[in-house]
């Protein structure tokens, strides 16, 4: 009887733990996330979405409460084929400075190989993003070429500054300075990082007010329907129940309108990708909206891109990780169903049973590898 009670207690405890993990998985935490994407769109921690076309180095988010700065994240865009893509991200955490560019990562001015671990910071990259995660409660994800996302612990609430705002849970207050309403351009320009020998010019202030007043120019009205239909389609309903799609429809229109070539991935895919990620962070499940012809993402080996999948990939050495995974689902490259990533020979995704064969390699050194059959 006693044992049965103990078993029941254990069962109840297990259920409680699983429920707790799942609650954490679906917890809406978009308010701990700031991002920038497309043609200079920003979403602050407190939910304001605004446009700032500055092309200098800017403070995206930093710890501003104490005299000692624990972290900072700076970004800079550059123009490539007529589109303002993110050219580099500089993350400083205590005495470590990470300079992330598309192909190279420097730590305190020294080139390093990824994955990199030091001082409680992990930097890794895959075909889709570079991710920097620090024990100070900061995660930076740079979806290469396009969007940068900063996620912060609630401990930093009301103590940040930069283009991501002050993280005080109140929208709009960032755009009021000494009792006066300021424009996104004025707000953005204040976040400029002054570098020696950098003569980068601030964006022009001129038409800021008029732009706000007239919203979408007539020449862009044609894109309104396209963007509206995409985000209001039934397949996105799990997302539109959680996040108001209207500001994203506007950024989609602006991207397509400002694009030199509207079939360019940067123009149409950028906001859809952002909305999809925001949806995952809000606990929703975005559809697999990409196709081979539309906003396709390339993965390494035979991995496939999923809009909503566990970031903990099953591998030969580490099986069962996705069921124990504490991170919520996000877009990324995963192995097709029924396969695991071969982290022994690094040959992509293979059937789980094939992993066992690799163990023979370790335990039966006499066995011969037959390359013609590509298996043991
Ligand atoms: Ca605020």
C-alpha cells in the first residue's frame, strides 16, 4: 500500500514536471525579445514597431542601469544589391568583445573557430543563424544577412537602453523626450555609436512626420493586398490569434515597395520570417509557408528546414534530447523524421539504426569500412 502511494506520488511529480516544462515551452515571451529586420524595422522589448533607416553603428541594446555596463549589442547595416542588410554585430559581455560578421567571428580582435565557449558565453552557427548565448541572461541570434534578435532575462527590465528601448513594460515612452514627442529618426540617431575615423552620416529627418501621416503611398497600395492576404490566411491563424499582424503587414508593404526587385527574397520574405519567429516566441505554431520557389532556406547536408521545430537536434551520440529540450520550438534545420544527425562522422542525417553500426567502428576495430556501399 505504502509503495503504491509512493508510486502515485512519483507519477504525480513526473506529471507536474512535464507540465511545468511544457508550460515553459509555450510561455509567451515576446516581451523579452527585441528585433530588427528588413528595411530598418525595429520592434522594441515593449512592443513598439518603428522604422529607422540609419546605416551607422548603433547600440541595439545595452545594460544602462549601473555605471558598470554588463553587456552591449551593436549592429550596423550596409547596402547590398539595393537592400540594407546587417553587415556585422558586436556583442560585448564584461571584458569579452565578439565581432560577428557573415563569415568571420573575432573575440577581442582574435579570429576564433565556432563553436566557441569561454567565460560563460557560447557562440555557434549553422546554415541559418549565428547564435550567441551568455550566462548573464542574454541571447543574440543573427539570422544571416537579415534579422537580429536579442532576448533578455527579466532581471534587465527597466535597465536597458538602445534601439530596443528601456524594457520597462510600457510602450511609446521611448519616443517622448523631456515631455516632447520625438520621431523614430531622432530616437534612433541618439543610439549612434561614435567610432574613431568613422564619418558615417545620420539619416535625414525631413519627411518623417509626413511619412507617418500618409502611411502607405499610392504606388505601394498594390502590395497591401499581397501582404494582407499572406498574413491573414487561415494557415497563420495560430499566430494571428496571439500577435496583431497589422504592423507586420505595414512593414511587409514597406519592404516590397522600397525594393529594387520585388521578387528578391529580402523584400517579401523578411517580414514573413520575422512574424513566424515572433509567433514561435509567443507560443504559436507558424505553418511551413516556405516552398522551394518562395523564400527557400538552404540547410547543410540532407537536413530540412522546418518553421517550427525543436532546436535540440537528436544525434547519434545524444538521443532523446528533443523530448528533454527546454527550449521552445523555433525555425531551423532539422533531420527528416526517422533519422538522427550523425555527429560521429558528420555525414548529415542517417537512420538511427545506422548509428549502432558506427559503434562497431569503435568497438570492432577489425571491421572494414566499405566505401562502395557507404556503410559498415
Ligand atoms: Ca518602454
